[in-house]
């Protein structure tokens, strides 16, 4: 039988995470002193020489050097704290020349944030280094005091750690009870130390993220570029799907229809009965082609969605589902067509998954507004096990929802039930 795991408070002093954080703090002080000294020296020299043109390249060089320090700090945070921060946008001059580069460097907000980090982090590194060394040294030395208490009478000539002493009185920790209490006090420091340390390095995480990472605007631009790529890829995939469905479905049926009508035309004068049979078969092909075209149109943007909104459109989707589906739509107004179309597609895809994979007896669809978000939830009582992973339909659906600043959350434990919640921006 496996032994139960130790409580987190007891495990913390021995975890690799804690010792990596100790290494981060200990290495941080000498590095921070180096960054601070070089940055202040170069910036002071550059500011003092601004009256001449020599100050400009020195200041630009100081900012470039600070960005190099930032790269080291990001690598240190990634390796020892597991905190991954992207590098800021690179500095590029308009013309590619030296003067253009210096101007771009001096105007770069990210470069000045790196310089600010070099200045601000040094006093914080001194504080966190002092607290960490004090807690770690006192904690482990007092906790292990029973193991090395013999050093004092053997090599120092006193009975133990001296708590008090003057010309007439002195007090040493040498009795068994005093040694045990000393060890317990050390144990308290050992157990508290990791949590204090984690609080200290959390401040370092904030400094690295806020001062050494990309700006909020740059992150938003990158996110929008990624979303634009997802939208373009999704649109291209939809076009390929429509082309494939038309080619393999309605187009093939219409081609067969044209051939049947051609044969019926040829036989009309010679064998009217055989021509009537061919026309009857062509009539059936027309019905099937029209049904496939209607299904294809529903998958793109059904007319009922345009005319009557989500309630009627989702009810129509639910009526065609192989399992009974209850639909509840509670919206104060209709969202914009783009969001409405994505909501319709999301529910359609989720109900298709319920039919194909869930082995459910019943499903529920709820749509409502919460603040500035459109909420969609599809639940079923099936076998569960759904997940958002590469190659699955839920991954593509999550990318489509994320392209409009939405979120897709899946709760589907093995054995069920499954609840998939989509959150879209609300724009009426």
C-alpha cells in the first residue's frame, strides 16, 4: 500500500523548487550589484557628456547593455524559477545606420524599463539575500544543533551556544532540554523559510514580468496578429470544406442529373416509358441535391439565424440532433452577426460531437448574457473524456473562439457528464 504524501509544510524545505529559489536569490545579489554599478556608471557618464555629442552613443550603449542584462535575468528566472517571460520587441532603426539605431534605442520604452530594473532590483536583491541567508543559516544550524553541540566543549572551551554573558554571569544552551528547545526553534525557522522565500521570489517574478518583458501594447499586437492568422486559416479551411462538399455532393448529383435528362431526351421519342423512368430518377436526384445544398447552407449561415436569431436557429439544430436536446436562450437583444454566427457554429459543432462521441441519452444547451460576455454551455450525460488537444475538433473550435477574444472551457471527467462552456464577447 502506498504511503500517504507528506503535508506541504513538511515537504517544502526539501523540494527542488525551494532550493532552486535559494540559488536564484544567492546568485541574484552579485549579479544585481554588477548590473547596478555598470548601469549607473554608464548612464552618469552619458548624461554628463550630453552637452557634447559623446553622451548620446554612451547612453544608447548603456541602454543596449541593460537589455543584455535583462536577457540574463530572464534566462535565470526561466531556469531557476520556471518563470518564462518573452523578450521585448527588438530595437530597429528606420535606416539601419548607427545614428538611426541610437535614436531608436533612446526612444525605446522597453530599453528604459530594463535600465529601471537594473537600478530598482539592487536594493531588493540586498534585502531578499539578507533575509534568505539569515533564515536559512539560523534555521538549519539551530535545527541540527544536537548534532554539532559537541564542537563547543571540544574546540571552543565553552559548554554550548552562549545566550547571555557578562563579568559575573553567563548562560549556555547545554542542557538536554535547552538543546531540544533550540532544535525546535530551528525547526520552526526551517518550516517557515520556504514560504518566506516564495514570497520574496514572487516579487522578483513581478519585476521580471513588468520590466523585462514586452509591453502590454506589444503583447496585444502579437495576440491580435496570432488571432488574425487563426481567422485566415479558419476561413481558408471553411472554403476548402465548402468546395469539397459541393464537389462530392451537390455537383456530383447535378452532373448525374444532367446525364439522366440527356438520356431521357434521347429516349423520349423512341421509348416514352423509359424516358419517364429516367425523369423520375432525375427528380429524385434534384431533391437530394437540394437537401444537400440546404444542409451546406445551414453549416455556413442558415437563413433562420439571419431572420429569427439564435433561439430559433439553435432550436432547429437541436431538432435534427440524434439525442433529445433542451434549448434555453435568454438574451436581452441579438448580438452582432459575426458573434451570432460563431455562437451558432459552436453549438452546432458541440451537438455534432455529442451525437458522434458522447453516447449520451440527453443534452442541454444554455445561452445567456453575463456582463459584456455571451455565455454558451452545452451539457450531456454521456461517457465524458472530451479534451482540447491537437487533432481533435475541440482544438479547432477553441482556436475559432479564441480568435474573437473568446474562451472555451471543457469539464469532462471519465464517465461523464460533460459540460463545455464557451465565452464570447458581447456586442449588440
